[in-house]
C-alpha cells in the first residue's frame, strides 16, 4: 500500500539530476534484463498459448504432486495440473489485477491530491486528514470490508487493493503538486500573465505526472502481492482461474511436500516487482532528461 | 464394514502393518479393545491440545451450539446418555430409561451421587432446568433447541426420576440427548447468567474450566471428585491427566509443525498429506473419527432449473469423476462414500452402482433433456442459456484438499458440457448465497447423532427456512413419499421397522440423484505417542481424555 | 633536503589529476612558505578545487592522482595510503570549504564537529576537548562560544557558520590551511571579516592556500597568485605583478570583468577583443552613456512603489520585510537596489511583480494602481513587466526545450503586439538558433541566463525586474550578461529595477541606486554620488567592505 | 531573502512548536472521529443481520423469538442515526460496547489483546530498522555490484507475502531444523518467527529509502570536510551518514506501524498468537460490529499517536525541520 511513501523518495532522488556515480546505481544490464522480463510477461499475457506447454486447467489426479521434470518444468500441483502452464496462464490475471488496482489507487489519489493542493487551506487540511484517516484504517480491513460487502473475486479484490493503496498515492501526489505549484517556473509563467488554467494544463499537471507514472510502475508488483494476501484468506481469484497469488496461497498448504507449487509463482511475483521497479527508476531518470 | 472410531494403537505393530487404509483400520478396530497394550496407565501430567476449529464464542454448548463448542464442552460437560462404538445407546448420567407405549412419555432414572463441580447435586430438577434453558429464546440456543423440539416439558418425579413429556413420538430422542449440545450443566451455573456461564460452564465432567485466555488457550484442570464416567469408559474415578491446555491454532501447517516440534501433544483437523506423512513414521498416533449424521456430499438443487430435471441431475452425477481426486488429495485417508449417511451410522445405506462415472450416458441424458447445442467454449446451451451450475464454497468449512476436489469436479463436469462456477465465500457470504437460492450445487456438512438427520436434511419441511433464513434441505428434495417415510421412521421405536423405513427413504433419496456423496465428514486427530488411552466418543466423535495418560 | 623554519610547508611539482581518462588538473606546481598566502584564481571548471582536494588526498575514489613531488612539511605524500593521509589531514593541513551550511553536518552540534580532529588525533580527555573547542570558537571570534558549540550549523548565521568551520580546520593548528571559496555566498561585510580572520592566521605564520573565482577577494590576502584555466596554471606571480601587469589575455579579461570601478556603460566583457581594439571599444562605450538622465526626471515614473509596507506572519507575531519603502523607475532608466541578505530586496521585487500584496501603500504601474487590481484585471497587463531571476534553471519548465519556453512566453502576450519569433529572440541575446532544440539542463549558466533574458523580452515588456541576475555566474560570464542587459535596456529604453548584493555590479549597472537595510531604504540617489560620498554610515560600511581591485 | 526574523529565534521556535502541536492534536481528534464514523457506517453496509451474528452467527437456526429478543437487547430496532449517536456517546465515555459474539465488554477484550500485538509490532519495527540500516550501509556506495545486490535483496524482501514467508520459515526452522516453535508459546523463542516474518518485508521497504538518503548524504560536502578532519570512511559512515539514512526511517515509522498491524492479521493467524489482528479477522467473519469498531479505533489511535511521536522525534533528530520558517 503506502510503501509508496518510501518509493516516492527513491523516485524523487532518481528524478533530480545527479553526478555520474549515481547513474551507475542500476546497471544498464539490469534495465535490459528488466525489459526482457517484461516483454516475456507481455508475451505470456497476449499469447499464453505460445508460451505455455499444456492446458493450465487440465486435471490429472494421478499426476498430482510431481516434482519439476522435463515433462513438467515447474512440476504439477495437487490436481496434477502443470504448474508452469498455470504460471503462464496466471500472468494475464495477475498483471491485470496489479495494473487495474494501481490505476484505481492512482485515480483516487489524483482526485484527492488535486483537491487538497488546489482547494485552499481549509480543504487541504480536511482532505489531508481524510487521507490520514484512510491511512489509519488498516488496509487489510478496508479490503476485507469491500470484499464482504461486494462478494469475493478478482474484481472486488482488485478494487479493494486499489482503495487501500489510494491514500498513499494521494499523499504523494499532493506533495508533488504543492511543490510544483510553488516552483519558480510556475511563478514566472504567472509573471508572463498566463491564466491559471493554462499554467495548470501546461506546467503543473504534466510535471506532476512523470513521477506519478513512475510510482505507478513501482506499485504494480506490490498490488499483486496484496491481492495474494487476499487469496490466502480465500477471497482472491476464483478457481480454476490461475493467478499467482492464488497459486501461492493454495500451494502453501503443501509447502513441506511440494515446494515447487509456491516457489515458482512466488518467483514470478518477485520478478515482476523487481522488473517494474527497475524500469520505473530508469523512467524516472529519463523523465527529467539527461544529467 | 468399517470399525468405529479407533483409539490408541501401539505404534510398533502399526508400523509393520501400515499397508493400506482398510486393513489398518480393521486392525485398529481390534486394537481399540485393548488400549493398555502399551503399559499401565500412570497418573499426572497435562496434555496440550491444538484445535483448528474456530474458537468458540461461548463455552456453553446450549448457546448457539456448533461443533467447536462440542469439542471443548465434551471435556467438562456430560450428557444423559452416550453411544458405544457399535452405535448402541448406553447409560451415562442416566442409569436407565423407559418409554411409554405411545412413545410420548420417557422416564429417566438418574445416576445417584453425582455432583456438579460447583457442589450442586445432579438431580431431576437439574435436568428440568437444563431443558428449559435450552428451550428459552434468551439462551439463543439453536442446535439443542431443534434437537428437543418435540419435548413439551420435563417433570420432576423425584430426585432421581425425570420424566420427559413429548408432543409426538421421537425415536431420535436418546440420540439427541447423547449430543454435547444437550449436555447437562449445573443449574447454579446457568443461574449466573449468559455472560458468566459462557466463560466457564459448570458440569459433572472429568475436567473443570480453569481459565479462558481469549484466542490463546483454555486451561482445564482435573475434577478430583469425578465419579460419572460413561458405561464404555476404560476406568473409574478421576482422570489420569492433571489437566488439558486447549489451544487454538487455526493454521493447519503451523498446527502440524507444532505437533512435530512437541509444543503440542494432540491436534485436530490435520491436513490429509500430513496424516499420510505421520503414517510413515511412528511418532504419531492417528485417530480417525468420522462425524456422525450426514456424509460429506454435494447437494443438487432440485428446486430450480436445470436440476429440476432428474435427467440433468443424473447426467451431472455420471459426468463428474471424484475417485482419483479423493485418492490423490486425501492420500488414502478418506474413503469414497456412496451413502447419504456417515459410515458410522449403522443404518447407513449405500449403492455404488448409482454413482459410476459414465460420460457417454451423461451426454445422452443431456441430449434427451434438450441441452443439445454447445457454445464456443464447449459448454452446453439450451434456448440461449448456458448450462451453468453455481457452486458456493465456504472457505471456513471446506479444507484446501476439498476445495481442490471441487476444482476437479469442475474440470470433469466440463467434459459433459457443464459450466461449474465455484464461488469461494466466507461463512456469512456462503449462507447468504444459500438463503438467496443462488446455487445449483453445494456441499454442506450436517452433524447429528443418528439417521434422524435425514429428516432434517431431506424432509420437505426443511425447505421452508427458519426465521433466521436457514434451511437444511439444500437439495430442496420435495417428495411426499420421502417425507412420509422419514416422519414415520422418526416415530417408530421398534428397531427393525425403523431400519426398514430409513433404508427405503435412503433408496428414494439416492435413486433420485439429489446428491453426490463424497466421503465421511473427515474428523481426525493426531496424537504424539506419549498420549495413550485417548479416544473419540461415538456420539459426535469429539475426543475424550478421561482415559488418557502420558507414557514415558 | 633538510627542514629549516622557512622551508615550504607545501611543495608540489607537476600535480596531475584525471577522472576516467580525462585530465582535469594538468601539471600544477606550487610552493607555500610559512605565513605565505598563495591564491589560485580561476573560473568554475578550471580545476582549482580538485587541486585543493588533491593536496589532502581527497580528489575522490575514482580519481587518479600523480605528482613529481607532493611534500607537506617536507614529508613526501605522493604515494601515501589512506591511513597516512588520515594522519596528515587536520594535523598538517586544514581544509575550509565554501558555505558551511552544507560543509558542517546539519545533524551534529557544531561543537562535536570541531571536536572530531581532537578526538581523532590527540589523546585528550573529553572535558579537555570541550574546553579546547570553546577556546577555538573564541579564537575565530564566535560571539557566544558555549551556545554555538551546542547549536547545529543550520541554527547559525552564514558568517558564524563559516567561523565554526574555520575553527574545526584550525583545531590542531595545522601549518597549512587550504580555503576553497571561503567567502562565496557571504554578504560583503561578513566576507570582509572572514578574510580578516584568515589574514590573522597567515600573520601568525600559517601557510594559506586560497582558492577563489574572485580576483578582488584574493587581492586582499594573497602574496602570490596563480591563474588556472582548464586545469593548468597559465599565469603566476606576485599579486602586484598579476593584477598590475597581466601577461595573458585571459587574466586581462578576468580583471576587466570585475565591475567595481568600471564606470557605467563601459563594457566589461573584453575577453575576445584584441588588446589594440580595447581602447576604442571603451571609447564607443563611453559615448553610449551620453543620454542625459535628468531629462527623464519630469516624466511620470513607469513603476513606482509608494510607501509600501509588507509584513509576514511568524510564529510570535509579524516580521516586517519591507518597511515604508518608496521608489520609482522611469522609462530608460536603471534603478539599482542594493542590500545584504534579509534586507528585503526580493520582497520588493515580488511586490513590484504583484506576486504579493502590500499591507499598506501602493505599487503603481504606469499610472494604474497595479497592486490594487484583481488578478484577472492584472493579467492582461502583466506582459508589460518582466522578470529575470538569479537561478534561471529553476525558472524553466524542466520538460521543455528552449524553443518551446520562448514560444510559450511570446504567445502569452494577449496584447496585440506581434510576438517576435524564437530565432529572433535567441539572436537578440546572442545565442545560436540551434539552442532552441536544447533543454535548459544541458546549457551553461551563461546560456541559461541569456535564455531567461530572451524569455523576459519575448513578452516585449516595458519594465524589467532583475533579481540578482548574475550572482551565480563566473566573472567573465557575468560581464557578458551585464553587458547584454545594459545594451538591451538602452536600446529598448526599458525601465529596469536591478537588484543585487554586489555593490560593484550595481554601481556599474545603475543610474540611480537605493540601499536597503532591514526592510528600509537608508539611502538613495545617483549611483556615482552614493558610492563616492555615502551619506549613511551603513552605505559607507558596505562600500568600505566590498573588495576592489584598485584603491 | 525575507527569511529569518529580527525576533529572538528561540522564542519564535517555541511559538512555532506550540502552533504545530495544536494542529497535530486537532488533526488527531478529527481522525479518531472520522474513523469511528466511517467504520460504523461501513459495517452497516455488510450484508447479514447483526441479530443473526449475535445468535451464534450465520447458519444457526435461531427462532423468531430469539431474534426479536436480541434486537431489543442490543437496540438494533432503533433507527440508524440513534444507534450512531449512541455509539459516539459511549465512545466519549470510553465505552466500546460489548461483543456480539463473545458477550464480553470490547474494552476488556481488546485490552487483553493490545499488549501482545504492540509488542509484536514494535519488535518487528525495531528488527526491520536494524536489518534495513545494516543492508543499506553494507550495500551503498561500494560500487555497482554490491548496490545491485542490495537493491535486489530489498525488492525481493519487499515482495514477500507474509503468509508465504511465514510458511517457509516454519518449514525451515520448525519442521526442518526444529530450532524454533511454529506457534507462539509465550516464550521469547515463540516470538522469533512472527517478528522475522513481519520485519523482513518492511525492512525491504525501509532499506530503499535509507539507501537513497544515505547516497544523498554521502555526496554532501560535509563528508569531505569530515574526512579533511582525518575521519576514516567508516568513521564518516558511523558518525555522519547513518543519521541521515535513519531520518526518513523515523518519519515513516508511523505508517510502518499501521502497516505492521495489517500484517498482524495474517501473522497472528498463522502463528496462533492472541492479538488484535486475529480478533479483527474473527470479528469481521462473525460480523461482530462492536469488536470491529473497537479494533479499528484502537489501531487508528495507535497510528495517530505514532504519527505524533514520529513527528516529534524526527523534529528532535533533524533541527532543520524546526528551522522551517512558515511563510
């Protein structure tokens, strides 16, 4: 949820131009790897058929709990389904959850943030407090409430995660907007006699969006992890849909006997988080032009 | 047939003979008779029990009345009667009983010299108070309330003579009274009011509630004046154990790990795979005690389309294949059932032939029923409507293995063109779906002692929901013949006649393809081998540690 | 060689420092005897700071340093390892960096910072250390040593901060002090005191290596001057020689670029002119100022502040930033506003630009009550008054390239006047048209400032507010920018409010000056006269303190 | 340039601090009220009859009499607004009502749980801190490789779901090596795994920020001047840069704690520890409104206090914050 707060600093740090030593922090290799991984994910999302080796939902009870082999690269699960194929099949759902949740969180956050930063002192105080409240409101409970109210399933899980990430975004976006609004280039636009609307459209919003977009890329991975926690509580994606979080949750039961059921989906989640984060930071650096 | 719940077995022999479930259990069955096989009981020590069931919200099983309450209440409360392993009703707090010829008056002669742990004497007055307590709305009683719905009142004939006056004959009365939910508590305890009584009910049992640390544990200490073991107990006098530490460990993996690590001595609801693992080594003893009443089964909602058509019901049952799944997912710890009743019910009737998988037959039936076309995804369609079956699953009631099994049902049913939509819900949401009839198939366990459970689960009366919206007849089976048979059976005390009626009823129920039996309600306990002499009571299969002692 | 008392404390020959292949210090040699002050003068990027750091073995982990000879007190350190350097630092060589705000750890009390060298180099009981710290603070003229020792750098004023930093550097009385831009970013008065303090040390026999971009500053202290450019020493000699008879064009350019003393209108940037042409260039420039100023007097001022007062809310009441200030700027005239930091200069600028409302008094723009208008009414008039800031970069939208910035500014003018094209604007400020495609971030400081000017002109304003427009620039660049501003102001007859802390600059740019102190205008009048015979003691002090090349 | 007032800086600062404190308190009160309201109505949205919840939860075949009885007893027959005001009234007197399911005063119930959860959360926070500091100190400014490794570890740690990490830890340290108990036994040993489970992902997050500020700090001139005083690189890290790395950590402890409390829901369930998280989960599934409200309020309170605390402490740690003139 609001480790965004933390990530914000990383974003800003990488956004401001810095001495060369700093640019080496993420090796170019890393960025390339990240791109490669993301491309793989995209492929798995768009043409799972091509990447997968078998029908992800093909039951073969007799084949259950097979360890990784040539036939089943990632082994099989409790129903004898091919874990590798399910991981591939799950990519779409998982990414969808991650992306949509982040989008929802961002949209809300943007609304609140704009309200707070342009609504004048009183409104700012109010909105900021409301955000505080949402913060104080344990994210998981928020999610639980949404789910018990609207029934479980990937959609509600996504909405739930989106909601619980919103306050984090709101805070950062507000901060962004406030700092940009007081930036000197905005003032000089005023001095030139430009209208507030024009300043908002041409300067403030575009400049705020760059870091926000970066934040979003960083948020996706976390959203997936969050959704998986809901799956653990049995409130995530519905069977037989393969979804990383759900697979992680399901495989957990058999961890002692069949490590492969959780390790591989787990690796995908971690991989996605890392890849998106690495790309996000790369973007952040490019967003503000070369150093 | 399968032996009733097994008590401790000497693991040496067990290791050698672990060649397959049936033989094991058969053996275990014989073992049960001679628990002292591994040395003489010694007194002292405490046992730590880790329960996977939800922590009760109230320790008085009269209030509400669910299985978790029964589990713990069995340690400190006792019922008027009990059941032995063969399913015979045996004396407990009641020494003997007589029923009038019209079956409307039951006289119970109570055990003499029993006192509750608060010093209150156990007498007919106490019985009267308990029944009234159960029937008082303020008690918020549910299970017990239903079990005694035919009891009009209890009259105190004399100190040790309690007379139950019924509104109608009830052949299930004794079975109902054998359940922990109707156990007898100290009137003084009840008088304290619900809040206090919920914290520490007072009974006559071998243990006493010492303290209850919410969400952590309940400490039970030995009742040194204990004098009222059931007829099938292995010894007299106080329990061997000084006490029981009753802990709540919801996560099954943690629970098993704790047993391995020795932090706890007994766990319930073990994962099938861990049971299998435990079977390999001889570090643990497995008590397999299926719950009585109904088996675990998938009910087909005959109240609405598409299952209002028997052919579609049969098609579904013919289409799905669960046997491989049960073997793989339960690691041979669960046996496929072909009956509506638990295998511990003597009157259980099963017919394997009705449930043989036959995809071709399933397809024929569906074609006959008019579900001829298939859509792009291969699901059958009829006048534009897809052959969809909503399947609400309670994540609180179905263990992961069972959920996986349902996924396999989903997959196999697809071959015949059924679209099964599994909806994982929390308990409240799940009941919500049932109340709203938003289901075509559902799996709901029902625990009650005796075949009378059939009346609750399949009598048409159970279609009309209780004020709370609950209704037990989830297959919405509405067949006058079945109703008649069940009502008559419930009023028939003569054993053979009763058995006959129940068998006919079950034939009708199974023959109408209203349900797909899976296996008994799984109810297992794993014990470290130090714990000897523990057993499951054959009423609702709750564990009893009265005979238990710590070896070595 | 034997170490006799006046053997050099520092003796460097052919010092070379390179970062990844590129050599930034190319064969610097210098000697410093006890009590001697040697200054290295050069513009940013000339390698002077790297040289200074290299003398402490602090050129950086990724730097390759080599030297034929690198002796401190006769000890050869050319091949010294980190351990050995650690022993040398502070004990033999003390370092004073610019702006103590960032050169002292903002999270640690000043006392602890000063204590460090004592802790690291001397066996001393804590109590003794603390005593020594107070004594040091006293030595550097800290008003309340006990308090200062407890405070953190952020809580001290710039001057005191710098003193604290010096105290830390001299904690162990090192025979050699290296001061890298020790007075940059300080007000002239403070600067004077710091320089005086440094002078005291040299007087006591400490060798001082003074690094600065400002010849005027150096002049006060240095015995000898080295002029660096592109990593090499291009000129060396006694202060008198270098300033009196510079041998290289570059040095001459540096000298010429110093505005103080150069009369109004005379171009400062002579860098690329052949010496011969200089005189006549000056002459033409001289003629340029013949425009008689008195003529303007009777006109109505284009911009006027009339008894303006502005206060800000602070926790315990209100703080008066601008106190009953009245000033006026006429068409074609430059009014210089000079004062030290905190004197309220910038607030005046913001008031003039109607970015804040005065509490009392009026700002009048060409007759209309500028400060009383509603923003909506004011907006169409805004293009008539433009602004140039000290930090040009932050006044540009980071995402935009120069072309877009200028186009945007031009199109902003809702007034009929056809906006000049981007190319024209760039050409006016002496930038190549190709610059239009570059981002400000990739431009040099001078280029950025030119773009800023071009943007200001894009809206074809009548009044120009320049707030410290050249403070962040090297002298030669500063010279070029000043010349540009001067020329544009004259050619377009702009009214210009020129704000700066640098008397030299103001004196060079302004027809009239106003001197601000603590929000008040303490003295105003024709530039030459104010600076020649200051009436107000504060002005006199300022003039006295501000370093000059020639007396 | 208009900074710095003629007035005595200390008095000024005190004034600023007072005003700041005022805002903090006002904010805190508002937050508590809003959370209470939000929770109250949010829970009313949940389908399911509270009376039903009181009667042994869903599926109990409670009779009509019983339902009516309960509605009267718990004032559920009153209009919503009345119930809401009643709740606020009770809150003012510190009365959180009585649990539907457990039939005991919520205050007592939570009072018993708070200690354990706070201990868990605080220990995790501290551990996370240590891990994060250690990692960022080890991996920062030591060249590309160690940095890449460090960031890899951070991101991985941050991407670990609690329930999975817990399972792995149990599999290794309890089932495998048998070193640590998989369930909280009340002994210190029993706390190890839960604390680690909660701390590791958090450490991942914190380390990311700390590294950034560490890098910033290491490029500040004061590092050069410190070394010019003869300080060794390690000395600089320990005496100077660490503090700077720690600052954002401090200011983030507020939400970190809230975050930990959310995590406690899962962790307490897995390790069978009594605590707020588990109470919350149980209460939600049982629709035990008073308990849910109580838990949320409690967590909100903790959060609010924590933010105040961190605000103050980071002001103490970083004088620059105290310096800020408010314009």
